[in-house]
C-alpha cells in the first residue's frame, strides 16, 4: 500500500467485510480476460461464502483458476466542502472452492441469509428444501487481508 498512513490491520478489514452491503469479487476468465461481479457474502472465521447458480461464466472461471480478490467498501462519506470522499475498505486475496458437503452448504446459506435478510429467517428451512439442489455455494479461504481508511482531517 502506497499510503501507509491509511493502512489498517486485519481486524479492521474484517470489520469492513462484515458490514459491507456487498463485495466485488475479481477473477480471470479462461481466456485471460479480467472479470468482476458483485456478491452477497458472509464470513465464518477466515472464510467468506457466497451462493450462485451451479453453472455459468463465474463458475467456469473459478473451476479453471480459483485465485480471487474480494473488495469490500464500508462506510463512505462524500465531503461537501472538498473534492474527495472518506471511506474504508478491505481487500481479501484467496482461493475459491465449491462447497459440496450439504451440511456446510446449509450453514453457509444460513450465514448469508442471517446477514442479509434476518427478518425473513422463518422461511429459511422451506427455501432450503425448495432450492438447495439447484444452488451452488462457494467458499473463499482468505490468504491475505488488508484494510484501508481514508479519513479527512480538517485543519
């Protein structure tokens, strides 16, 4: 990181990842083209889970090259009196692996739903019964986590 004064520790970065509305995952397609896509993620320790369709461009890319970068942005504030934005971010480098164990899939989906739609959890078991077989779940095992905060100091 070029601006060491903005660098934050891993705990800060995990906090940003835990509260971001969505994360953007970057990967490389089979032909070398860069590709990124927004995801709803949930974390369990050093693993980040997301769900998707069992087939498609994203899954093809991950099966060919599981190395990914996950970018999360937390609190942002546009400055009204200057041409800048205050924000916090986390970048997670890791490897994605499809979850095939049904117990882990349900655990991951529960984490995602509890995080993003907690008011609808009474319908979770019914939804799992209907869609578990046609839903893919992937785990990103974090290998490197960095955090950054751009704070505005008014003098």
